[in-house]
C-alpha cells in the first residue's frame, strides 16, 4: 500500500472478519498471507473476498484523506 494507514485498516478489517493477516517484516505497507499447506479452494476464495472487502472498507473510512 502507498500509505501505512491503509495497510493497518485492511489488516484490522480482515481480522474482524476472521482472517488473520500480518505486516511483512513489520512494514504496514505490505500484507502477508500465511495459509497452511492444506488450504482448500473455498478457504482461498474466502480470504480473497475478505481482503477485497477490507480494502474497500479502508478506502471508504479514509475517504478524502488519501
């Protein structure tokens, strides 16, 4: 992300929706997904939907600030 606040908000919204995400090397501009080796296609789809919703919600919350 170009702004660390967006990364922080996206991670927060993802966790709120039950998907654990983290910064990469403590850098809030980069989000890291760490699925287990036995992840199912349905779980991948869920993570992608939650990520997309998290980005949309973060952008909505930040509005004209970015």
